[in-house]
């Protein structure tokens, strides 16, 4: 998606080596997705293992370009999958996600150890803030390093699709991303 490409460029401008993966390459082939791509009908074809494998390939590629701290960032479904990687063994320095769903990471919560950044839309109709507050409490009780920030009144997709309307929240979220990556970067 064009937004993912633009965000990868934004990360590059901030000094990061960035790769944007397409979750649907496995099922739909490698190609550009039209704006009308029906991702909702395809989402059921994705597996946790397939997503983790695609991320592992992206991490391996980044390691050939620049061996250094590696982070993941995702939105909604991708936010949940980014957080899931906290329980994996990819050698990540941190995992970041917008929106996401705590229910999608419940089965790996006990194994999470990589630092997490949770950026939560306060008015997300799909996932009530209370679910994130409960997740925050569980992560704290398990001593999982994490930060959670709730953007009061912000709707789902405020950072990607609603950027113009949520400029202040987006600027804050970008600063938090940069601060999180700086705080969790360790020389390779």
C-alpha cells in the first residue's frame, strides 16, 4: 500500500533501514495492491507462522544491509502481529504496534520478553480501551518491558488514514516511536 511505502521512506529519512512487507504475497503473489484490494476476505488465509516467517525474511534482509537494532511496526492486524513477535526468537530490539487487538496475542503473552510499544486509539470501536488496560496490567505483572499510550478520542487508523485530522496525536506517536527505538537500540 502506498502508505506503507511512504512510512518506510519516513523511517529512512529518520536514519533507519526500512522494509515494508505485504502480508498477502503468500496468497496473492508479489504485486502492487490496488486501493480496492479486498484484504478483509483474504485475512483468514494468513497464519501466525506465515507472518512470522515473512518478518524473519525481512529481518534477515535488513541484517545483510545493516547489522544493527531491528524493530517491527504494524497497524491493526499488523500491530497485533508485531506485538506477537515479542515472544519470538528473531533477535528484535523492540516491537511496536498501533490499534491491534489484545485477544490476538493472548496465546503468547506468557512468552513475551522483547520490549513492546502499544499505541492505542482511545475511541477505537473495534477494541475498547479497557482491553488494553487489562493487557497493560498483565504485562506489568509479568515484568514484560512495555509502554502503552492511549490517544483519547482518536479513532482506529488515526495515524495512517486520519493523519490530517489527528496531527497532534500523530506527531506525538512519531516522537514516541523515535524515543522507543532510541531507548531500546543496542549496538550489534
